[in-house]
């Protein structure tokens, strides 16, 4: 196997867990949002939109993990890194969620400032914050599992959840 192929496989295997996680949670969020506005005539993007967002978020997590300030507390108890990463990822999710709403208004208004004003006046803030709280909770779960895997190893974590690997039973 060539070095390029090995590198691509390695990067793919690193991006797969966060992408799958975000794909699932974005569908959960979309389902909850759809249930909240059922009967209002508002439509939401489908699975393709969730897939694209999951791919972007999955790669974003990998890029963020390479930044020196994201892993600020590797030698402290896990709660430090979990809390810090949850805060960072949640702020990014908040920004993306806001920009997604802004884009919906921007399509109907002549400019960015007008779209932002319409959004501020027309957004359902309780629903917006409900989705943010859900995202915060799900991101916290992701950070918990990712930090635990970092400390004890992915293979150990996998065997804790799914039982011993076939090579460990011999």
C-alpha cells in the first residue's frame, strides 16, 4: 500500500467516528425541530443537508483537535478537557445554527444587515435555545466518549462496550 493510500485511510478512519456521531445527532435535531413546528407549514432540509453538515462537522472536529489550544488540559482530570472542548464545539455549533437561520432570512431580504434584523425580530428564541441545549447535551456526550477513548485507548473502550475482541478471547 502506498504512503498516500495509507495516509488517506488513516485520515478517513479518524474522521469516521465524529462524522457518524454528528450525522445521527443532526437527524435527531432535525426530527425534534420538525416536531416543534409541525402544522406551521415550515419545511426543513432533508438527509442530504444533514450528511453534508455531518461531514463538515466531522472534519472540523479533526481540524480543531490539531489546534494547540483545544487540548489545553491533557494532564488534568478528564472533566477539564471535556468541559473546554464542549464549550468550544458548542460555540461553533451556536454560530453555525445562527448562520443557518440567517441564511433562511437572507434569501428573502436584499442584504445581510436586513436579513440579520429580520432574523432578530422573527426568530422563535425558545425554539432556538431548545435546539442549542440539545446540541450542548449531545456534544457533551461526544466529548466525554472522545476523551475517554483518548485516555484508555479506542480498542479498550470498544471492548468495554461490545465485549472482548476476537483476538482477546484466545
